[in-house]
């Protein structure tokens, strides 16, 4: 269930996305090393002071705001008695639904990383945060002493959703609501491989 957003929330999200686009375009045009927060703010048409209300530095602007698991989604997950993996995928699906997604942003990120692979670390940090969130959530259901299994499960699911997201970002024929389905298919293939190896 998507939590209601106010006009102010939507405007804030739009400004954050405008700043990310400006940062990515400037990095592609001028190079990462010459990119400054002042350049990003100017390109986005806002003051530098407003920029810092959204991002602490240029790296954060390049990465953008990460999707977060809402409190309502967490509570729904904790109240469910369905299969753990299915419920975690439902959480991921709601998380993606709650965030505005545009195909041009991941395309620009891919182009930037192709020319500046040293920036991979700053984008990897966002994936690590998702991994941590999923681990903590899984542990709530799995219980104490299951940390290693929860971390492995979270890693597989966060990588699978990343693969689904990249497929969506590079193929205009894939609808947004298929991202999670693609991730589920990837995990299904992995499960079959593991079963065949045992």
C-alpha cells in the first residue's frame, strides 16, 4: 500500500531528481573532477543553499535519493505469515512503486560509469544500504542467530532487483511493474541451479 504523499513531498522529490539529472549531465559533459555543487545548483536553477537542503555533496547528488522501505510496508511484512522470500519481494515492489522512476537516469549513470569506473564505489554504497535494510527486515522474521542467512538472502534479493531494474532501464518495452517479476525469475533460476548442484 502506497503511503499518501503531499504536494510538498512530490515537489521535493522532483527537485531532488532535477538535481540528480543536472549532476549526471554535467559530469558527462565536463567530467567528474571539474563538477562542483555550485555548477549543479546553477544548472538546476536553484541556489547553492537550496542544493544543500537536498544533498550534502556532489557525490550524493549523482547517486540521488535512494528508495526507502516505508514504515507501513515494514508493518505489513511483519504481520504477514506468507513465505519469507515472497514477502520480501512484495516489500521491494512497494518500495519501487513509492519512488518515481525514469529510464534516463540509470542510462546516464551507466554512461558515466563506463567512462569513470572509479565512481562505482559511490553508487555501490546505495546498494549496500538496501542490503542492510533487507537484512534487518528478514531478521525480524527469522529470529536471532540467523544473521548469516539473512545477509545472504538480502544480498541475493538486492542483486536480483538490481538486475531487474537494469533490464527495465535499458529496454523501453519492459513495463515498470515487471521489475520485481524479473528479479523473481532470476532468483528462481538460481534456486534451480542450487538444487541441481546438491
